[in-house]
């Protein structure tokens, strides 16, 4: 059994308070809108109000702004933004700035700058805009039909990419043909708006003297933003400095450079003044990448005994108006991770990425894996229902066992370590201890549902990135320095965005160096200071890849100090230990040289062993040998009101394994927040489009996210199987809460109301939608 | 997302406010609690030439409980009524309905007059007003008039208030000897309800001697379910009667579909909420 | 008073207001929202702006002791009044008992919604309300996208119980 071990006296595994919290609690955080630069002026972005057409007129001559840049000026001054995740044969690989052809409501066509945001909005209203409208299509299946409006007419289709993941079609069909039973469903994952509480924003400041652009940006990926900004603005990378201050959440939506941010930077260069742009909430609903929006035609094949044979899906993914930075990446990952924790002899997916007149879809917590879990875990429950077996037993029977790991899936994922059976069994025990409500109202139905998943975290070995067409290096760098006064500074290319990475990196460094946590400062997010990171904080990789680098750098630095201390005490390094800030020779308490004295002398270059360099700074570049595969199982207990259609979550349980846990409080927090977002997907959230592809959910009054009353207290159990290939053994913890939650809630609803189980194929399970299902099943109130 | 330009005036007296409305009422938006108006201003969906801020009119910020009504000045904050012991004792349905309006931070600011005058077709208080046969007081420089709820609510966000008039008070009659109940179904607590229902019941020895039922969320303004009210009188509340009344309620409304649910769902909810409010032991509250 | 007494939204007005116990006076546009006034005219950036339509609660401050949305008021409306922001409920050194409970229970992640939550809870506590009983109602007015609320609730309960010092 591997329930998370207690490690007394170790900072790794300790529930320590987060280092950044006091200033955030005091109102002293510094988010991008808190940045004030002398002489700063304010921008608003002019956006297309129509979903498809050609901008004939952009006349800003009477708007009275300090600066107004229209599409032609923007196009002339910039290079297109390059997509970084390219599918084989992807028809579009870059995004033009200042394109007069508009393809979604919210597409930026101009930027206006004035002394205040309000004045900029006043000026924007005075710009004369004239569009020739074109027919629209918002739904990806409609976009596939003959005669559908074409976003790129020269292609003759809206399909931007069409490829397979895993086994080829012939192999899959052969496996399905051997299956005694095939469960087949059309499953839908709706369009989600990431909705961090802080919207996007930038302050761009061009220094004409130094020829340098400084950009404060609310971003998860400062170096990525720097590189793409430099390219687009025809500057050298070194001329651009990106500083990511405190981030008010990201969840994937701030993982690349948006056209808006180039336009604001361009405005600063033209004006020679700092320019601030803060996305407003209504803008966020159309201007920031959406996510999900996929239709799966999925099949699960099994033998007579319910042993899984094959899983397959035909994925029709909505890319939106153009492939985003990550393009078909989420749909691909849905395929790669479709097998989940189960054994299959065959698995294969066809992916089609389809253009529509909607906001492009990109990264969001769960990245394709929530979709995969929705499809797989619903199919598994449907299979259990058809077979008349317990869905947990069906899962346990089909799970890859601990002794079968490492295991390569038919979709070429090399699962590393863990015990999926243990996690689900432990979960079932936890659920069995619940108190079942005694309310005997026959109009309330109750049920418990389960969901399990394996998660791709710690992206990822750079060579693998190359194979899948993801033009990002997957390594991460950690720099650890002990300064002459004995204080410790950690720097890395990963980014804090609320997940507490500043604290957990400090814990690792303090633990390995043997210093108190208070001695360690972590500095992230400034491209002038932080080591290069191609990927930044995405894909649950900060702790796995970045933490691995900091682990190794800290150990190397600790070893060096031990060698120097040993030399100074005329002892063997192997006999030296650090106790209460003093290096001692084991068993000789009278010896001793203080940690701070070793630091001071080493920076003087004095008293070093032969061949030892002065200075105490180690840089470690960590290229992981493999993806790290976290996993989790979830259970939900729901009550369904047959008359109102309301689903109430009465209990929620999680078992989670993300390898070595650095701070259980933080990991629990990640799970809780992730589950809440999953509950949002399950019951509340859906971005919708109406007539002429006009968005219809553009405020928090129409796009509902869970509130406190909608999210129960979770019961969380941990197991801990370290990643064998990661220094420190960590796996990613950021997304395992979100990934299985929608399927788990839906499985509970299906368990509560078996009459509609076969129709629970799409989220959100809102009261209105639930009532339709209940009504069709004849379960509605017939008083 | 910042307001456009407007002329702003914040008079210190009702007379001064009415003078502004006489002059510029056609072009004015009235800023009361602002919890609906400010979002519209911020999104530039409301573009008044004049913003008349009535928050300095302390004379409209009082309420009184008399023998036959609770009269609420237009500027009374919802949260103050919600917590008032006398109101809670005499007309508990009012604080109950108010507790469903948004969240505490909204109710701290939103006003009873503003809520009613905004005439959102799903909002809670207009339904309470309809069930109680309440009325709305309007004043202009040429005088005061009192309109019954039925005269006041015209359509979506539209009332019988003339541009030169100001809503100065809302009158909630006390139904002595009646039991007034409120229930609603919303997607999340604090959201605008999909359907809200206020029901007043008068019983004598298990027999209904009177019933009033008003729904919001099912039409462009609050509606009274008169067929249900008539059919209920003189009957005793058993399961069959409740089912019959629920059916009548469903037939009595003709709602529009929206993102929260179909027309059929809303029709059904009216009956469900009615049966639950009449016989709470039959099912937990939907909201 | 007649319409001649109006000022236009882009005209400047002088707002005199006690903020966090200090008399502040600043000229701002009549249309300036209270949230923007606090942040950009007075430099009190602890109050955050998340939606500008009253739904998220990040900008919640106390106006005359009552928790309200700063994005749904004009700055000119607090002229002559009193405003308390997160900076005003923070001790000179260290943390308030509520802040400390939030820290202890990991009741924040990105911290963007936190100042609004602190103001709501602190406002209710200062008004003598039973915060523990009203917890669901009070937190209902705040969107937090990070924590899933569980630890926020735990923090407020800890605070109500007297904090960590009171012996957990």
C-alpha cells in the first residue's frame, strides 16, 4: 500500500503555508492592471461585431484618438503569428494580423489609444466601419456538410486537418469485428470559456533610446510571448523583455501570444509611450481562446466476459475561425489518452479539425483529456449497464495492473508507474463509508457514479514534441544560487499563476540544501532574469519538469557546499552532515563550519578544494525521459429532482496519485479547484452561438460558473507512486481534478435515473436539459 | 467596458428630481441601486443623455408597516427590508422573496423601487406584488398617482411610468388571515429564476376559502393564475386537487423558451412549484 | 434644481471621501466607476476588477460599512461617504485574523478574488452578523475559479472559531 507517507522533518511532503500568500492577502499583489508606468495611455481593441465578412471600410479619421491603427497598418507592420502545434497536413499554420476578412465575432481589426480607457472606447465608437457580410456556420458538423459556408474558400472544405492517432482504421475495425459486444454512442463535449478571474492584459513600453520593448503580460509563458512578439514585430528576441507579474489564474487560456497583445505593443512603438490594455470580461468571452467543443462518434468493444478489446472514436473538433496556437492538439490528446487506465488490444482515433465562425479553441485545464474521459468513462458505464455488471467491477477487471507497468498503449503512451486498481479500490471504500440521506421522497432519485483516468503530465521530452508536431522544447531549467549571505535564490522558466509553484520549488531547494524555507526566494516570470523556457507553465509540467531541474540543481549545489565544508574541516565529504545550519563531521560534534561561512568563503574564492570553482550557482537543464502519468479516480453522489431537473451533488470523493507530493495542502487545493471546474462543465458551463454565429453567452449572467453552494466539500485520498524517471519523482497535479469530473457526475446521474442513462451524452446537465430527458422518458411530474 | 458620456445630476430633494424629469425625462435613466443599470452603462448598452441619481433623496428611503400594508419607499435597500424584524413578523414572504435576489452584496445596494421599476419579467418582487394585489406610487410635478401592479407592469423592462414620473413607493398589502408563500427555481442560488411563484392561501378547516397565485418568468410581465385561483376556492387540498390545480396552472401560461429551458419546461415548472408550495411535504423546495 | 445643475460624464468632479480612515480628495470624471477611482485615482490596487457587471465580486468593498460592488457605483456617489478596501482591513504588520485563517487553510490560489471575499466577510463580521450562519449566502456573491471554495469555507469557519490560536 502506498498511501502518502509521512516524512517527518522533511520539507518535501510538508503542509507548509504558501510563501506568497501574505502579500496577496494584504492586497499587495501586483497583477498586470496594477502596473503603472509614467506617461502611460490606454488602448481598446476594435473587434468585429459580425461573424463572417469582409471589412470594407475602417475610417478612424474623425475619432480623435491619440492613435488608431486599422487593419492595413497592422498587417503592414507585423509578421503573422505562427501556430506552434501543427498536425500533419494542417492547411493553415499562421494567423494574419489585421486581416480584413473577419471570421468570428470578436476578431481584432484595430487598436485605439487615448488618455483613458473610457476615452479610448469613446473614440472607438467614432470609427467608421463597414462590412460586407458572408454566410456563417458555427457548428462543426454543419461546417462539414456540402454547401456549408467556407472560411477558406480556396480549400474547398472547412477541414483544416484530418489525421489519425493510434491504430490505423483497418486494425481497429478488425478488433471491433472480434468483439462480442460493441457499445457505440455519439458523445458531445461543449464549448467552454476558461474564465480566469483576471482577464488577459498587457502594458507595453517601447524605449526608443535603448530600442527595447518591455511588456508586462498576464501570461503563463513569458518566453514564448517574448519570442513570438519579437518575430511578429521584427525585433530581435533580446530587444523584447516580457515580465509576467502576479497572475490571476490562467488555466491554459494565457499560454501564448494573442494578436491583441502585438497590436498594443505596436501602438506603444508608434506612440513612444507606454500603453496599457486590459481585456474586459465581455471581451474575454469572445477574444480569449475557448476550449473543448468536440463531437465523438465513439465505440467500445469487449468480449463476452466484458474484457475490453478495442476503443475508437471519430472526433470532429471545432477549431473555430482558425487553428489556435495549439490547433488540433486537444483533439489529438483526446485520442492519445482515450484508452485511459484500461487494457486494449487496439485503440485508434480519427481526428478532423474543422473551421467555423467562432472564437478559436485552444488550451484549457484537462486539454483533450477531459473529453477523452467523458467519452471513455460514459462508454464504460453504458457497457456495465448493458452487461448488467457493477461499473466499478468492470473497471477493476479491465485496469492495467501494477505488475503490468510500464505499459505501452495502442496510442503509444508509455505509462510509467502506479496502481490504478489500488486507487479505485480505495475510492470505493471511501464512498462506502458515506451516510446515505434518509429522505424517502420518491421524486428525488439518488445515485453514485465513478470515473477513472490516466493523465499526461510533465510535457514532455523534446524529441516527442517533435514527433507530434509541437514546436516547443519540453525541457525546463532550474537555477539555484546560494548568495554570500547564505540566502538562496531559485529561478526557473516556469510561471506562478496561483498554483503555488513558488512555494513548492522553495520547499525542494530548502529541503535539498538543508536550509529553512524562509531562506529561499523564488523568482519567476521575467525573461531578463529567468532561464529560457519554451513551454512555460502549461500541461501540469511546472513541478515535474521544472521541479526536477530544481531538485537536481539543489542537490548539486548541496554536494558542492558539502565538499567545500569537508575541505575546510579536513574531512571526507561523505562524513559531513548539515545540522542546524552548521556543517559537521558525523560523530564529531566539536567540529563545524556554518552554512553562511561556506557561502561567504566560496564567493571569495577562498579555501576551496583543488579544482573546485568559486561561486555557488548551479544551472540544471532537465529534459525528462518520458511523460509522467498521474492518475485519479473520482466518485460523485447526486440527487436528481425528477420534477425540476435539478442535479444536486451530495458527495464527492477522489483518489489521486501525482507521484511524490511536495506539499499535500497545495495538491489538495489543485484537486479541489480542478473538480470545481469539472463540476462547472458537468452542470453549468456552455458557450453558445445563435443566429448568424452571434455569441449568446457573453457575461457571467449567461455563462454560469459554479458558486460556493454548487461545489461540495470533497473527500480526498492520496496514493504516491513516484515517477521513476523524474528527479524527485513528481508527476503533474494540475488537471487530474478536472479531467474525470464531468463523466463522474454524469455517471452518477445515469445511476440515479437509469431510464435516461443512454441519453446522458452531452453536458451541461442543466435543469432545462435534464427535464427534457426526464420528460422524454416519461418521468416528469404527473401529479 | 466603461460608461459612455452622460449628464449627471444628483438632486437633494424630491422636488428637484421631479423638475429634472419634467425637463429631460425622455432622455433620462434613473439611478437607484444601480445593480441592473450600471452593468448596462458599463457595457454601453444603456446610453442615457441624463443620469438622474436619486440616492440623495432620503425621504424615499423609509418604510412603514401599517394595519393593512407595508409601504416601502422607492429607495429602501432590499437588504434592510430583508433584515427588518417588523417586516419579518408581518409579511415574511417579502424577506423570503428578497433573499433570492442576487447575493448579499447586491441586496445591500439594490432598492425595492428600482427592482420593481426595472420590470424584469422573471424578477421576484413583481410577482409578490402581483399576488398581494399591490401597487406602485408614481409622482411627477403634476401630482401623484397610484397604479395597481396590473396597470404598472406593461411588458419586458416596460412599465406605465411616464417619462416625467418617478416611482416613489411600492405598496405591499397585508392579507390578514392568509398564508403567503414564495418559491422559485433558479439554476444557481441568486440567479434570476427560471420561474418564481408567490401563492397566498386562505383556509378554513382544510377547505380553501381563497387562493392567489402569481408567477414570473413565464410571460413578459408577472401573471396571476386566475383559473387556478377560481378553481381552488371551496376545495380541500388533497393530492387530487393539487394535481388538478397544477395542471390548470400549466395550461394558464404561455412562456417563451430561452437558454435556461424550453417553453414546455417552464410550463411544467409552474405546476410543479404550485404543487410544492401548496403541499410542501410532497417534495423539497426546488430552489 | 434644474437640469442646468448637471455635469457631463466626461467632466471632472471632485470627490471627497474617507477611505480606510483617511480623508482623500481627488478629481475624476463623473462617469468613473468607484472601482477605477480606488485603483487608478487613489492607487489602492488591492481592489480587483473581474467582470464590471456585478457578478464576480472581486471588486467588493465596504461603502459606509456595507459590502457592495465597487464596479456598480460611480465614484461621485461616495462623495461625503466612507469606503473601506482590503488595504483598510489589513493591519500595519502581519495579517488580520481572517487573513491568517485564509493563509492557514489555503483559502486562496491566484488571490485575485480574495480581497473581495475578505471585504464581504469582514463587513458582515463588523456589522455584528453571524458570519458562520451566513457563510453560504456571503460566499455566494463571489466567484473563485481556483479553490473550488472548499478551503475558503474552511478558512471562514476557522476564523469564526477564533483562528488557529484558539486551538485546533
